[in-house]
C-alpha cells in the first residue's frame, strides 16, 4: 500500500520535473550580447568628434596612415598618405558586422582598398594579391582612446587613436610633407646611403615605394641585415619594430630635413643629431659576400632591367629591346680553358610568346680581391646577338667588365645588388 | 481503503500525464539575426530600390559581402560611384530591349534575382582573370566594376556577354531549345580552353567556350549575336573557314526559331534594339 503510494509520488515527481524554463541560460542571449557589442563599438567610433588617426601595417609590409571620421549613417570620411591624391577627403561606407568576431568592414572602395587591390597596376602589389592587406577587421583590443584591429583575411594590423582637433587639421598634411622630404632621396645617385649617429654608422636601404627600411650592420665579423616596415610621421618616420645594435636603439627618425646644398638629410634619432648621406662604398665590406654568392652557384638570379647607373634604372635601355624579358645571372655557368665563368644571359620571349629562351649571353671569369670585391674579366659572348641588341649588349658588357669590380650586397634572402666598387654609382639589382 | 488509495494514485498519475509537459512551447531558437547586414540607406540604396527591387525584385549587392564570394581570392570592393552607372547600363541594354520585345512581365518572371558587384577582377591561378560568374540562374557576380565606363564599348559588351549568357541559360532551362541544335557541330570538349579560337570557329563554334557543351554553345550564340549585333556576328561568321559558315547559319536560324516559338520574340528586332542601346549609351 505504502509502496504504491510512494511509487505514485515518484512518478508524479518524475513526470512533472520538466518545468517550464525561460531562456536557454541566465542573462542575455548570445545574439543580444553580440548586437550590444556591435552597437557599443559603433558608438565609440562615432563618438570622436575629430575622428581617428590610424596606421595600417599590411601583412605584405609597409605602414600607411589614415584619418577616419566615422558617421552615424554608416558612412566614413577619410584621408590618407597612401599617395599624393589621397590627401583629398573621400567619403565611403563602413559597417559593423559579426563575422567570426565583431568586425569593422570598409565595404566600398576607398584609399584603404588601394593596398588590397589585386590589380598590380594600382600600387605595384603582387598580381592577384596586392600588398596582402585587409579591409575587414576584428576588434582585438579596445580602450577608450585606442582601438587595435586585426585583418580578418591577411592578418594585417591597424591601430586607431582618438584624434584631437589639431590632428584633424594637420595630421595627414604633416605626414605628406615628410613623405615629400624623403622623396629627395632620389637625388642620391650612389648606391650606399649612410646613417651617421655620433660615431655609429650604418648602411641603409630605404625602400620608399614599399615603406620598408633595412639596416646593414656587423655582429663581430658577421654581416647582418635588419628590415622593418615604417610609416611616415610629421617630421620623419616611425619604425614598426625598433632596430637595436651596437648600443644604439632606433625607433624613429625625427625632425628630418633635406639640405639641398650638401645633398644630405639632417635628422634626430632619440634626440641625438644624425645625418643620412650618400656614399661611394659601404661602411664596412663583408669580404666573404662576393665569394659566397659565386660559390652558391645553382639557380640563376634575375635582373629585369640590367644596370642602374647614377640612379637611373635600366640605364642601357634593355627593356626597349625587341622580345627582351630579363637578364639572368648564372654563377659558375661553365668552365672554359680551366677557368670557371659566370654568365649574364639575355632571356628573350620566344616567338609564340609563351616561354623564355636563353639566346645569347656575356661570359666573364671572376676573381676575388682580398678586400671583398669581385672583378670580372670578360671572355666573350655566347650565342648570336641580334643586330638590334648589339649596342645595349656592348654597353652592358663594358659596365660589367669595370676593372675595379663590384661589391656584392646581400639585401635579403631573395635579393642582392652587385655594386660598382669604382664609385658606387652603378649597380645591378638581382632577385630570385 | 487499499483500492481507494490506488484510485487516488491512478488519478494523480493521469493528472501528471496530462499536465506535466502540456505547454507546447515553440522551439525557441534565435529571433535575432546573428549577422545583421543592415545600414542606413543612402542615395545608391534608394536608387536600387526604385529601379531594381521594386519593379523586378532584383537585389543588387554592392557593399562587399565575403559570403557571396570565393574566400581564396583577393578582391577589392566596388567604388560607390560606379554602382548606378553600371546598373543603368544593365537596365538600358539588357532589360529594356527584352521588355519592349516581350512585354513587362517577361524579365520580372525570368531574371536572375541577385547581382553582386565586385570592384576588381578575380585573378585565377592559371594567369587568367574572371570577369563574371553565375550560379544556377539566380545570382550573377560581375567583376572589374571599378574600371567601368559607359564609353568603353568593348568593356560594356564584355560585361553584357556574361549577363546575356546567363539569362539565355535561364531561358533554355525554362523551355528547351530544339534538339537538332546539338548535332550541328561536333567536337564538344570539357578541355575547350586547350583549343584556339580559330579551331573553334572552324567547327562552327562562335567562341572557345561554346565548345564546352551544346548548352553553352546555344547561350554563347545568343549572347554573341546580341552583344555584337548583326554586323558584328556576320563579321565573325565571315572570318570562319568557308565550310564552317553554313553551321553558323543553321544555328542562327534555330536560335531565331526558338525565340519565336518559345517566347514569341522577334530575335532580329531584339538584336537591333540591343545594339541601338549599346551604341546610344
């Protein structure tokens, strides 16, 4: 009897236990929290009356400045230092959307998208890839005055800083002015650009087109390079990663001025006076570099336009030659009368236009001097040189045969320059 | 007593069954879109609403939406100031000629329902670029919009090529073209891109892609005849070897017949109207 009664109670308990439950979990629903987050981000973006200063570091390198004013109606006004015309304000659209994370999308074309444009003619990026930049960003870190964003596809980084009224008026203008100052670098006709800070000197490679700076220095007797992206600032440039060597740490170049009379730049580095000047020779020659380059042999190095002389690329007008594609530099191409020789081969497009042919080339036997130069003695030419190519080939041959020889400057894993040791005013850019 | 208690027990049990889970709550999933895609409508949105959504129920997506596109391609969004000129052109050179020939409900009923605009080209791994794609007669993606200009007739034709091509697919998927069309040319192949245009022409294919299948052949014929006009099409036919020319004429005749029988459209009149539209942009 009692058993049955208990059994009934148990049943009742078991079957009524599924009580009505409002909502899947305590608190707000996920989508409510998400849309609240989006609203909060948008509120913050439009809260700055003078907009936001921003620096974008595309995954492909370089640093680019922007000035954004986000508006309530999902439109954004921007200026940039990406090119000369980007100082003119442009209004486009943006929106906030939940992707994998709450994201800020710049969803119609603007200055920012120039970096992402897959058309190589737009800013010289890679075909089908541009500068590996982003226009869809996740919010990574947010404080009231600084918003850090990460690109959703490429992983570029962009930092937004709340702007003041003064910024709104002069941020981009100041930056454009310093980009203008640095463009005087084209007045240097020598290969080497020497940074002098007190007693410290470094060779610099300033790639203004891609906004990448490379320092060449020594650790003991070992030659090293350090490359990082930079962005222009009012008065100079800011490095993305600081350079530290020989007791010097460099995060920025400030108060940069071009001195036309002396053809040099005056600047300050961490408060100390410094100069950037052109030079005929490197600060210190890596005596093994040329020999190592030659001994590595194997695959050829490419040079799309041959020698640069006095700052003029393709000084011998190779690119104007019929069917010319590029020069190939083969180290240890072959052996002639017991002498190993290197080849500057002229690669031409074949008649069908779908393959390269090595039609002819200049052969030269290299010797290596104890001070690190490589000197070529020309053995002759191989193959048949078309009549229309003869002038350019002879000029290239004479330049290559310079009896002072060349320094081999390795600028990265995949790039190197063969720089005339005579005066540093002629060089052959190579890449692979 | 025993029985009385048992009855109470049964009663309780019955009550339990009927009341315990009686509230049929609706399955409570999200009422809010996780990925809201809304913004304050601007001048472009209003223009599209008036000219495409309201009359034709066609959505035009111009604000970049990654979900509509290949994730492994680097693409740039469209310039806002290109949207209206492009869509005006599409209306003027594709919708309007069909409407005048086939009546106002024709496009409303059969058109693809979504256009997606992309600013840059889509770069393929084999060195080619894609100018337009279409999915199942519903969605058409148009690339390289940022280079669009009404005065660049070559590019206007290239863009229309995609639209006319895809629309012709919808037409023949709705009413099939005559079977004899399939037997006019031989040599359909999936590796159509390995063969030159000259080879395609010598077999009676109007483009290289027309070689890929009879369906593609049929819609390429329609598309080329419309965008190039009678003069342009005749020039293509005359550039083909003499023995292939009758093949083009047979196909042309079947296309004209198909438009008359299936849709009661005078194809030559449509062709003329399309040409006039392109030339008077």
